[in-house]
C-alpha cells in the first residue's frame, strides 16, 4: 500500500481505539512506526483486519496483532476457489473441476472430478501413485463420471 493509504489507516485506528498513545513526541514515533509497518501490506486486506479488530478490542492492538489478523485474512483469500478464466473450458468453465452427484447405497453424495483441461491438472490426485504414505483417495477425471462419452456432452 502507499504511504498515504497507510497514514489513512493509522488515522482511522487512532480515532477508534482508546489510549492509542499517538500524541506527543513519542506518539509521533509510534504513529510513524505503524505507518511504516502497514506500508508493506495489502491495503484492502488490512482494512478488513482493522474492521475485525475493532469488534474485539477496546484498546489499540499491537502491530503483531494487526499482522496476525491480516495474515488470517490473506490466507482465507488465497483459499478461495479460482475464478473462471477468460479462455475458459467448455466443460468446467475454467475452474478445473466439477462436482457431480453419485448415489452410493441409495444415498446421494457429491464427488469431485478434475477436468482434463489445463486448469484441471492441479486438481488431479491419486493416492496410490505416491511413493510413500499411499492412500486409496483420489480425484478422478471427469471422463470417469461420463464413461466413454465426451465430458462436454454430459
């Protein structure tokens, strides 16, 4: 984020939290330290972190607490499912996977299938192919769901 954005966030927290200690000579140093540390972070994620900390803190959180909350938000953002690509696949819409219902013992279950396009490669998994710690778990290709038919026709 820019220095101006960082300063605006520090101004926001100084207005919201009690006893920030941002006044006087030592307060100026403390304020500039918060601005300096905030500059290394993403503005939108830090805004969300501040909004979250406002709800649970009466007094000014430490830089470490801001950073910890920021990291949680960034991790959640990175765990989101990928957005469909512009040159997307006709089968999966660029996501790389499909979720299909399959009935097992008269109960419907959702199963994940990886697409055979470029976006589907990271979703392909076969636990039996591992050298160590083999497992029975796998994410089969969508062609298994459709059998010998083409996946796009299903």
